[in-house]
């Protein structure tokens, strides 16, 4: 054991980041109770933060956390059950949990939990958010922001969904092919949301988001390996790899944000791009076009700039037109408007953005205001562009992107 307090605290935090989803998946599968597993594991992490700085880090942190969580779960049941029959029931539960605690080789059941959360008995709109909370430990506010709803609404939906899993006895297993259907869609959506949250912290400096992009790619590889004939699983993995290939180019040596059009092409990871291209080609051969394949195709079109020296905006516009039909969303609509501006001019792009103005969700969505500000600036509408930049700057969480937007806004003032 290590008894240095700082090392012990760091070890507890590392275990929380790296093992949360794995431990929740295992506990929830054994208990058939996601909320109960979360409560028990939260108690275990709290105990680790309290005890490890005093007693040292155990040799097997996961096993320690699992044992404490099991005891906390049994204690919680004991507090609820007081009759003789209940004590017998409690003893059976404790023995069952104990019998399946494989401390030496803890199985990774995250994919099982993801498909349980995507079960048809769960409300469709909460399946992906539920996966994000159970597998990655996201809080309701973070998830609500990603799905453009209020934290209170999202919190209520998540509580109901966990109760549904417990009450209906939803099985924790990867479904047979005939059962996949929309369940796979929810799993892929959650994986992509996790990747996107990590992607928004390219330097990996925020504890809440740390390793999420890597985790998303790992989960994407897992699903693709289990379902090698599912074109959308292949498309999603290709999409994430295309994006990850540009990570090193997204910040300059000073840590400032670099937009896609200005990135140094030599910093793009050619091996990841080649892997993504092969996956996309394999997916296309299946003859079923879907959202993630189209989004990956957009990224593929952008990466051809390293070979041709230019971006084929007309082709990208066609891909976004198809995306709007298959999987219309505010994000797709905004990206399509920006692409229209590149292909057909800023006025056409701004007109496409104006069509979205009645969507109240976009009033607090930074990319909408940043796109609007850029197009207004190109059209010489300085006052309106300045106001849009102010909105975008106020909504932006990333300091580097905020500095970039502030510089663009300052440039407007200098032109007046």
C-alpha cells in the first residue's frame, strides 16, 4: 500500500475516472438496480477519499471499491428489511452478491449495461442520457446541456428510467440481432455524445471530461468488433477517428484555438485517417446509409484537403442535405448553413440560419451564435455581428475558443 496522502487522493480520483462505468455495470447487473448501484458506489468512493489518505492505497483499488460498495448495498437493504423473513431474504441477497464478486478478474459489462439502458421499456428520449450517466458518471446538468433540455427535466427523466429498469427486470445483456433495432441507435448516440464531450476539451485538462474521447473510441471499437456487419457502428467509429486525427492541430503552441480551415495539415494523424477511410468504405459496402456514415463522409471530405489543397464544399453541402433528411437536428442545421455559406455565399448561409431562429433551444447554444456572428461579419453587418459575438462569447466554456471569438469581435471594432 501507498500511504502518501496526496498519492492516495490522486489514486481515488483516478479510480473514479477510469473504473466508474466498469464498476457500475458490474454492480447494476448483479443487483438489477442501477440507482442502488450508483448509491453504493458513491459511498465507496467517499470512503476511499476518507480512508486511503490515512491507510494507504490498496493494491487492487477496484476490488476494494467493489467490496465496500457491496457492503453498503447490503447495509441499505438491511435498513429497509426488519422481519424474520426479510432477514432470510437479506442473507440470500448477500450470499448471491458475494458469490459473484470476481475480484481477481472483474469482467467488463459496460456494453451489457448500455443495452439495458437502451431497452424498449425505457422512454426513447432518455436512453442515451441514461447511458451517459450510468457508464460515465455525467451529472444531469451536463447531460441536459448536451441534449438541450433543462437540468430539472433531465433529472426527473433519469430517475424514472432507473426505476423502470428495476421494476420491469430489464436484462443486462447484449441483445440478439433481431432485438437490436433502435436499441443500437441509443447506444451509438451515447457513445458519440461521450466522445463529443471529451472532444470539447482537447488538452484533457478538465477532470470531468478527461479521457472521455478515448473512452468513446474504446466503446466504439468494442461495439464495432461485436457487430462488424452493422454499418452505423462502423460509421460512428470512422467519424470519431476522423475527428481524433485532427486533435494535435486544434491548438497552436500557445494553446490557442485553430479553426479547421486554418489547421496545419502535417499535424493530422494519417494512420487514423486511413483507418477511418477503410471503416467508412466497409460500412458503405453494406448498402444501408445512416447518420453516422454521412457525418463520417463529411469528415472524409474535409480530410481530402491534405491531398488536393482545397475543400469540396459542394460535396459537403450535398452530404448535409442528406443528413437533414435522415437525422435533422439543430447541430446538423447549423453546420449545413455554414456549408451553404461556403458553397453559395454568406447571404445564403445566413438565410439558412434565419430559418432556425424560432427554435428556442438555440438561444443558449453557442455554435449558433458563433456561426451567425461570422456570417454577419462577412456581410459587413458589424453591429449585428458584434451582438452575436457577445452572445457566443458569453455562452462559450472553453477559454481558448472564447479568446478566439473575442479576437474576431475585436477585429470588427478595428474595421469600423
